[in-house]
């Protein structure tokens, strides 16, 4: 009986918190996206949510120390990304004192603290199908170019293919390209142009399109391809992305 009571007492004392790790506090798009996600989670009844950044400030471990001093001893850590890559597998976990994204605890002020590092939502089935559904019906002249940052790891390309396949199943000519890895944005556009389309609808599966790399990639593309091009808003501002991130937080947090 004593052991049961003690276990229940320990469970009662657990206080959970949510840490969002944004990409860069010096980038307006990154800050807006992280802040919007925090606000969205609060509307869903989530508690004790703070934002930190991989680059810039505040730093994740500094924020976690502050939260720990406020009594938080169990963290759900949300990487503000779309796809898995080095950032989510190693770099952001290291920001939170973890060896990788499978780490389940860290040390704060000499005490063990439980952590749950969430996966990026890129392969979330509901988000994949939702993106494809929102494109509507093909018009016979438009192709869809999916764009993201890219990664040296293979996970981002595998996830992109899920979106491409979902679009093709609905009859869309669809390809994808990355800003920092292969295939490039230009290669993805050429694949579409080879199908005979006369318009490209760009769907950024990324946090922000304000970075220099995005602008340079599309300036070069516009110079080399005389074709009508429409750029959608980044996926991070959509309810599909917000809902997918919310699903990564345990019930009741």
C-alpha cells in the first residue's frame, strides 16, 4: 500500500511544460512562426509554453532552466521545422542538452529532467493529405512545385515524395526541389516544364520564405524560365501544420 501511495504522489508532483525551438531569433519569419505556434497551442488549452531558438536568443537550455525553476520537470520539445534532418536529429536536441532526438532526459541544476523530443511533422499523414486536398482539381496547364530547405540526410526527400505522390494521385503534375540539397529548385521546375505545363504553383513546405536562399533560387528560376509562377504562403502558417504540431504534444499537457 505504501508503494502505491508513493507512486501516486510522485505522479501528482510531475509538472509538464512545452518548449518550442525556433530556427533563428534574428529572422522575422522564424519568430512569427514560433510565436504563432505558441499562441495556437495556448488556444488548445496547452500550458507552460515557452519559445527558444537554435540561433540567436533566448537559448533552449537557458529557457529550460527558467522553466525548471518554476517547477517544470517534464518537457515536450517541439522543433520548429517541417522535415527531419540534421537540425532535428542532432543540432536542436544538443541545444536542449540531449545526445540526439531519442534522448529522454537531461540535467538541469544537477537534477534529472525528463524530455520528449517530438518528430518534425513532415510525414504526418493528415498533413500530406490535407496539402493535396487544398490544391483542388487539376486545370490541365498548371504543375505544382514543392519546395523546402533540404537536408544531407535522406528523410526530407522521402517525405517530399509522399506529398508528390498524393498530388499525382489527384492528377497533378508535381515535382519537388530543395534550397540546399538535391534535387534543386531548378531541377524540380525543369521536371515540370518537361510535362508541357504553362504555369507553376509553388508550395513552400517550410517555415519561412523570407530567407536569402529562397529569393535567390526563384530569381534565377524566373530568369531562366519564361513561365507564369504563383507562390503560396509557407506551410507553417496553416492550420494543417499547427494541428500536426499539436498532435505531437501528449494529451493533457
